[in-house]
């Protein structure tokens, strides 16, 4: 029971680690020759990582039987939105200096930015409806249907990263493999659930 109570604060503290690292690096001026690019790239990668970690909670819970993991799934999803917001803010503020005309042209002209912006747009309703009140208001079935957008968001995040890199595609390729495994696990669980539902129906 004590371990169950500690899981949330531990996960919360660990999730702030990337932000602490970037903040310390900015203060010490140790983020390299182009700190803005470092911050932009790092926050984007951590957004994708948190999305994939969030999607992996349910299959891992089913695999290992540790139901306490479900307690941190919403928190992890909100951290994905948090780092995604930092990623977008870094681009809009530090890179483009709030030049909205240039930003609109950039989004329309550069496919990887279009994919990344689309991923963030899909993240917004997921974050808004993550509260217990919104879950009750939407109802379980509609809430679950809406939150399947998480897979589309992760897919767009992988595409955004893949199109961004010019030479070394290994990192986005690895994330694409992880997402593929998670989609397979989702499909497998769905098929098993349908088969289990059919057996009682046949008996009846």
C-alpha cells in the first residue's frame, strides 16, 4: 500500500526531470552552440516519449498484472501535453518571435511542421477531457472513443520527427517500431475481448 501511495509523486518528480535538465543547461549555458534548437528538439522528443509511455500503460498493466500503473496514466498524458506546449512555445516565441504571418507560412510550407502542429491540435482535446468531471460528462464510451485520438497523435508525432531529421532516421524509426508494437497489442486485446464476448453469447 505504501508503494502504491508513492507511485504518483515519484512519477511526477521523474517527469519533471527533462525540464530540470534543460533549465539547468540554460542557466549554465551548456546547451551547445544553438540552445534554442536543443530546447526545441528535446521538448519535442519528450512529448513523443510521454505519448508512447502513456499508451504503453494499459498493455504493460495487462502483461504484469500491476493495476496501480493505471493511476499514473492520466498524469503521463498531461505531461505529454505539457512538453508539447513547451515545444510549440519554443518554436513560436524563441524561434519565430511571434511572427504569426511567418508561422502560418511555415506550417503550410514545411510538411514536418504541419504534422507536428496537427499532432498538438489533437493533444488539446485529450488534455481538456482528462479531468474526472469531463469523463463523467462525456460518459465512458464517448470518452474512450475520443481518447483513441492518442494513437493518431503519436503517429503524427513520429511522422513529424521522421520528416524533421535529414540523415539519421534511427531514432524516429525506433519510436515508429514502439508505436507499431503498441498498436498490435491494442488490436490483439480488442480481438480477444470480442472472442470472450462471443462465448457467453453462444452459450446463452
